[in-house]
C-alpha cells in the first residue's frame, strides 16, 4: 500500500478485523506524503538483465522516460545520441 501511494511512508496503520471476519479496515495516520515529481529521462545501467527489467517497470509506472543499457559502451552510445 505504501508503494502505490495509498499510505504515506512512516504512517501508523491500524487494522480492524470486522466481527464477521470477512474483511479488514485499514486506517492510516501520519507519515510523510510522497512528493510528486515531473517525469524525467532516466538511463539505467547494469549487467543484470532481471534487475534492469524490474527498474524499468518501477520507473515506467512512475511515469518516467526510461532507457536501459547492459554495458558502459551501450550507455555511452545512448548518451551521445
């Protein structure tokens, strides 16, 4: 819930299990609101393809323009373009 912005990081969360036991109610108080950032162009460089895929998904979900490179040479080529 923190990752998708429903609960601010650092918030206190109270969980109430309803008497019927069929659902929960979450109440969050406090915490620090996430700052909204303008979309940025980001170049991620790593030789781990799985990690690059995860980084790409997270940053695209945040609205950023993401470029990936698995080598320094590839990153330099992208920067020069």
